[in-house]
C-alpha cells in the first residue's frame, strides 16, 4: 500500500506532497506521485518536460525524507481526476492526497472539478489540502 498524491507543480500541490510524505512516514509506506496530462496534440514538448522536472523534484524531496517514491506521468486521454481515480483502482493505494486551489466565494462551496471528482469517485479515503 502507498499514499497517492496528485502533483501539478503548484504551491498547493507541494503542500499536498508534504502531507503525503508525513502520512507515508506515519504508516511506514511509500508514495505514488502522479502528474496527469490529457494527452494528444495538446501537450507540447515543453509542457511534458516541465511535468517530468516536477516529478524529478518530488522524487528528490521524498528521497531526502527517506520515503520510497514512485512517480508517474500519465498521458492516457483522461481528465486528471479520472486518471487519479483509475490509478488508485489499479494499484494498492491507502489514501489519496490532493491539493485544492483557493477560489472565489462560490468556488469555496464547490471544489474544483478534479478534486470534486476524486473525492466522489475514489476507492479509498481522500485528504484535501488547501
């Protein structure tokens, strides 16, 4: 079992990574770090390289914390929410940690579509970080 964290390079994703590492340490397990890209011709080489650099950063942070870390760049034609849920269904995941970006007053009532999808569809507990 591992803790799964969705990572897009944002500040809130870095906060989610920190929480995932703390939970992994407490549970004595590793983490999966997932970056999801919709795929197709929409992804430019620079975007893919940026995503790979972000994943390399997460691997280095996990190594420094002495937490086993597997990173995955998913380009399967799904939305990020669908990718995270599908990955959690396909792999031994204890919990999912996902960042929620701050939004307007209306946005505070309803999470973003990715977080909302993951919270509603995940096969395991979801921890949201803002």
